[in-house]
C-alpha cells in the first residue's frame, strides 16, 4: 500500500510526501528548498512513491534482527565460557613437603620389606635423579591438562562471542543505511 506520493521540486528531484503532510510544507532533500505541499486530493494525483523497503524501515528491521541475533549468539558463547570457568576443576593441591613426609612415614609403617625395596627402586631412585619438583602425579598432570584445555576453550568462546557481536554491529550499521 503506497500512501506516499512524489512531489516534484524545481531542482528536478522528487520529494516523497505522506498524507499527513498534505497542505503543509516539506523540504527538498536534494536542494533544501521549502515546498508547498498540495492538499490531500491533489497529492493523490501525483505519482506514487515507490515503496523502498530500506526507507520504510525494512532495512532497519533486518539490521536490528541481525544485531539481535548476533548479540544472542554472543551472549550464548560468553555464557558458555562463563559456565566453563565456573565448572573448571580445582587445581591440584600445591606440593607440601610436610604432608608428603607424613604420608611417606604412614606408608612405610604399613609396608613389607619387599614393598620398601620396590618403593626404593621405582620411586626414590627416579626421584633422586629427577628431583622433587618434577614429581607431579599423573592425576595432577591430567587435572592441570584439563584446566589448560578448559581455559583455551573459554578463550575461544569469548573470542567467538566478540566476533559475533562485532559482526552483528557491523551488519546493523551496514543494513541501516
Ligand atoms: Zn529541490
């Protein structure tokens, strides 16, 4: 439904006029001249203005829709990163020589001579060669790896959220014109 009509200006441009402007004044967008708008009856005899979806707000709607969609995606990605950060496993307890000492003494009390010999061979000899700082248990290693992977994924999710938000904003301003 085309309710707007084109009012020709002296400069050759046409100004789209809506019925509410009938009998009033309008400005030519091309030359800035002030134009007398005819009455509604005369206005209807002028050529109808073509419905430009962008001028009618369709473009704005598409841009706003894109922006909304992108922001929803960005929020979802950021929420995913937040969830991962909240559910990240706790880091392993820092190595405590005192605790280790207590633990070892308890173990030694419970051990048979054969066990002690095996512990000496398989644990303390490698320890003596590698040093205590490297004595990270496989469980701790796995936990640290899990945390590291979670952090990488969080970074990726946040970066994707930022990209989605930026694409949405860029699309919004591109479609809005
Ligand atoms: Zn003009």
